[in-house]
């Protein structure tokens, strides 16, 4: 089976969770006999423009790529199907197509998304899911929403949990010096609530720990520092010296950075959205993401108890061990076979 995998998004957003997903999945699929992955990315795709004429230009380029150039490449390389890692569809192509749906956050927390984007995503993502021969969902929670909100039949949906995110290598834990946030500052990530919670925690604690923002998020506040897109080695060092990874997002489709942290024994404080509970179970400390006081209390509890840190770390390791990219790749292979059979 030869699959053309569209890796354009990894090119335009190399630090995103989708980029990690593409990298780890491609490696895992390559290890399976009988499946050949052909990667294709649009070399002319420019970075996100942030609205206006630039976004219109990018949308036109994306449409040309998806509708014309990608099917042409699929025919040229003899691909049996096209895999879109985000909801998309080449409408005029006879080649079978599979899409991945990571989340429906724009449906669940609409106030955290631009109105124009919500309308666009609601129409195009739903249409792509309904037309695809198979739909990969990264959690059972996401699969349930795809069925209920978009009317996609269960027999066309395959749940493929991720494995842990980046490969961090061994993490030798040391005395904590900070809390750690890994990610961007999209509105649904709820960074403002975390910053307010950390301020309240700092005001109350006799020897407060700093907050490190690792990724593309940034803030200029006392006790907060930024690590812009750290390497895997540097991220491992940050994990080694953190009391906990803190993830206050209002909604997630899976929780890649949480599983990444749990795998290396980092305690996790997070919001209890459905997919996060599905992935993390009782291995993490939950807090109310809309209540900075609840988050601050969780920071204080974890920072002040080495016993709690060890317990969360051990529970996290056990939980993370049940997820792997090999299992994810096998589930994707099932989706590919399902698409071919239709």
C-alpha cells in the first residue's frame, strides 16, 4: 500500500503538535511492512499571515495545492490513497482519501476563536469528514464529537491515540526551580489564566517557583521567563527541574505535551476536558481552568509536596507506557485499509 502523506503543515508550522504528529507517525509507519509513505509538501506555502490579504492569498494557495497539485502528485507516484493530516478534501480526485481530526475546539469553546474561522472550519472541516473514505480521530472523545456534531458514521471512524510527543531521552530529576508550560498562546490554551494563577501563587508562597514558558508563548512578568522553541535536549533539562508541567487549556483533542511529560515522570497539572481525562486518567492533578484560584491552589499543593510530585510522576509513567506511536501507526494502517475497501 502506497500512501501520499501531505506534510505541508509541518513545513509552515514546524513547532506545532501537528508537526510532531507527522514526524513521529511517519517514522512508525516506515517500520511496518507492506506500507510505503510518500511525503509531499507545498514548497510555495508561505507562513501564516494573521488575517487580511495575506490570509486570503494563503487560502488560495492551499486550495490549489489540495485540489490540483496534491492529486497530481498522487497519480504520478502511484499512490493508493491520500492522507490529509488535517480536515481537507481534493473534491475532483478519484483517489481515496483519509483525514485526521485532532479536535473540535472551535465548536466546544467558540468564544476562543475568530468568528470567520469558526464559520470556515465548521463548513470545510465537516464537509471533508463527511466525504473522506476514513476519518482518523486522535481520541475517543474526538470521535464521539465527529459522530454527533458532523454526522459521520461510526464505521468510517478509526481512533488512533498518539504516542508521547518529542523524544526527550532520559530526564534526571533535580530539585525543582520552576513550573513549566509548553506550547503557544492561542486563546484556547488559556495562558492568561495561568499567568494570573502564578501571580497569586507567588504572592502567597514564601519561596515561590518561577514559571517557564517554553515554545512560542511569551510574557514579561516578574517570576516568568521564556524559552523560545527549546531543542529536545534543552526541553529535557527544563523537565528535569520542574515541579510540574502546567496545561490550563480549555479544550484539547488529545494532550500531546502532557503525555510527553508523563513519559519522563514529570508531574502534570491540567484542566479536565474530556480528551485529557481520557488520556491522563488519575495520573495528573486537575484544576478548574476558568478559576485562577483553583490553578494557584494546584501550583501550591504540588510545589510544597515532594511526595505528591513523586506520586504524580510515577502514576504518569505508568499511564504513558500504555500509549505508543507503533500502536498509533497500526490504527492508521487500519484506517488506510478501511478506505481502500470502500
